């Protein structure tokens, strides 16, 4: 029996109602320009479009984290 939720998640970015593709820790997303619907979450769900924007904005900081 799978422990994963079968419920469809919606993107947590303000003004977006697309289906979420990825889930990230809120601390990772808080450093970007993405405006979230609420900030009292532990994890943030992002649709494909906003995940791509997150990756683009956080590229240099993720590269630095992988070095150190």
C-alpha cells in the first residue's frame, strides 16, 4: 500500500492554480522572488513553470552549496 497522498496538489505561488509537479522545502524557495500564497508551510508545491523559475533564480546559490 502506497503511503503517498493521491490528492492532487495545487501550486502554492500566488495567482497560480496549476497542478503541482514538485515539492520543496520553504527555506529553499523563500530566497527567490516567487510570491507564495502563504508562508506558514513546511513545504511548498510548485507547478512545472514555477519550478523552472525557481531553478533559474537559485542556480548560483545551489552551485555554491554543492561546492561547500
